[in-house]
C-alpha cells in the first residue's frame, strides 16, 4: 500500500497510522459514530489479527500504533477492510439521521470526496492516505506514543491525557475500565525494535 510517498513495506511490523475523515468533518463528535469506530476496532482485534498498541479517537481523525499478526493478510489488507466496513456503517448512520442538522452538509462533503478521488462509491468517509510510518526503534515509538495521548489536551478537551476515555492513555495509566484493550508494551525490544 503506497500512500503519498509512504508505503507499508513490512506488513507485520508496528506502524503509526492516521485515519482522517474526508473534509475533516467532525463525525466522531457524535457518540454513535465513535461507537461504530470502536466496535469495528474490537472486531478487527478479535477476528482479523489487528495488534493495537495505542490510539486516540479525536472528532475528525484517529491516530493509532498498530500491527498485524503473522497469520493474516497483513496490515495493508487489514486497513483496507477496516476502512471499507466502517465507511459503510458510518455513511448508513449519516443517511438515516433525518434530524441531524448537518446531515445534508456531511452528505455533500462525503459525496464530493468520492467524486474528487475518483471513487466508484457515491460517498467517501476516509481520506485515502494514512501516512503509515513503520516503527523500528524505541525512540521513534516513544515520540509517536507521546504525540498520540496529548492530542485531547492540546484540543482543550481534558487537562490530562488519562482523563480522555477515547484513548489508550487510560490503559497505560492502569485504569480497570477501558474503551478498547490494547497491547501494553513497556520495552519495545521484545517485539524486535532496535535501540
């Protein structure tokens, strides 16, 4: 999968990934849409071999550190299937919400996104690029990890990263109840990272 100069070369190595909603529409400001996203991540973890190490769900994008198990089709296939399935569910939600005051605006943005990208579907929820960056060193992991969790603080949503429940900061803070289970790794050398 090549994306604007970025390429997933090692399908089974952890990557920093960003999923962005077309037009930066704040789709995940709605609880139901966050729920769709979360349930699909859970499904991919349980049934598709997704390895999730860290994440944050913001109103119009999601950052994640993820990989794929060796016995799967790899990270590119996992991302493709995930985006395709969540797109269908999210667009169904938008189309069914007659009382959503910004419904027509969102439909226009998603329709325009599909047209601009040459997408054969009528609507496009996700931007095509994910800017995947392979994580090969502890230093790079720490840099990306320390970028993910402060996002809600920088956005003025919470004061401390672990206060934001739509983030793996709660997992790493040791909270018992978390939205998603992640693989907590303190020493990345155990999964083959160097340095």
